């Protein structure tokens, strides 16, 4: 709710635009605070604006003739809707959708490093982020060892209120979403997955839509827990015999946001850079979010539009090119010339 608007409005304003922020109605307080800080910092009235609301507010912005461009981050169905509706009204649109990010672990990888990365990337922010790792692809005979190392680390996670400094993971956004995420654990078990850790069994004191972290092994690509973007603290482990089968999973998946590989083999890493069908690729980095002088965005159903967020593409999105051609000739050399202009 804070990071994503900061991908947008600083670049938009720096490029000479005014900006309207319409936050999610599920978490409007943090974006509102950011806009308050912008006002306190001295932004002129009307430059950075806040509009709260639901789909009605979204549609008015997508249709309004004074809105020239729209940036969006959210689920794939809504991203597709924002893109199609905005472009139908003549607007430039960049709409980032959902993800199903895979992390391949090769047999030569440092398994402790990979297990640390899997736990951090899967359960940080309660899995409610588009760059979360939701699938670990264990290649070869390492799967049992890797799953056990992940399980041991999960036991040590501290889940509690976000205002508690000792908490490492907080609650989910709503009761309905928590129940939806919990449902995937049961559906995975029903379809044949092995529930190594069941987050539904953890009990929490006090209020909050808490759900413990879950780990499912023996997941296959036809299971709902694999196909859907869960957006919660559920990590699936899929077993594959070799690198080629693992990387093909990424290519076959409809999303293409991020992908990572853990290996000590430089040749495999270089090959993965070319083979991975994703917009952001990590080598021994589970969440390959680009630094600010590159741009953020995926492929396939993870991105609708021609430009990604922030970095050079973000600046191009908030500007329009203009080409100026000028000459300052000596009037005495002027003559009629019906040919094409040339650079002499």
C-alpha cells in the first residue's frame, strides 16, 4: 500500500504531471498517510491527490477525459479489466497483474541458503505480495532434504501483530481472504499433495485474521493449489527429475512475473537467464526486484501494456516524445529545394 504508489507518483510528478492515487478500499490508511506527507512536504495543491472508493471510482477514472494515463498493480483479472477499459477510452495504461513465482533448486545448490530463501520469500508479508515465491521446484534427489530444511525453519517463525517488534509475519488482509487461503490447504490434500505443515492448526490469541504458514509437498501442476495465485502463506514443492523439466514448468505457467534458480553452477545460471520465461530473474536471489535504475514488471498474464514500472520505462510512460528540428542558416544561402532533407 505504500511501496507501490511510490513506484508511480514521484516519477509522474517529476515528469510534470499531476497524480491521483486511488488506493485499495481494503487498506486505505497507509496510502492516505503518504499523500498527507506529500502535502506537508510542500507539493502544491492539486498535484498529488487522493480519491477513495470502490469500482465506481475506478471506472470514473478510467473513463474521465482529463485522465491521460493509468498505472495499476493488482490481480490479473482486474489488471486485464483496467487495461482493456482504459485503452478503450484512449488512455495509456500499464497494468501489473498476478504471479506464480517459481524457485528452482538444482542438486548442486547450497540447500541451507535455498531453504532460508524459500522461507523468507514465501512467508514474508504473509505471502501477500506479487513477488512472493509460491512454488519451489526441487530437482533430482534433493527434495526430501530440502523440504525438511524448510520445515525446520518454519517452526521458528514468529507470527503476531504487526505492531509487535518481535513479529516476523502478521495477519492476512481480511477474514474472507484468510478463509480462502486456508481452503487451498484442504484442496491440495484432497488432490493428493502431502501437507508437511498445516497452518490451519496453529492457534492465535487476540484479534486479527491470522493463519499459520503451510508447506505442501508432492504438488503436481494439475492441482488447484499450483494453478491459482493463492496470495497467502502457502508454499508448494514440486519435484522434477532435471533442469529441463523444471524450466519448462515456468514456460507452461500462464504468469511470468519472477523466477529464480539456486545453483553453484555458473553455466546453469547463465542458461537460466535466457530460458526463464519471466520478466524478472534471480540467480541465488529469491525475490529479484530490480533496483531503481531498471524497471519492474513481468511477462504474459503478469503484465498488460507495453511498459513496466519505475526506472527508464516508468519515465517513458509518464512522458510523450517530441522531436524538434531547427536550422539557423545564412539567409543569403536560402534556395528552393523539392528533394528530401539531408544531413550534410
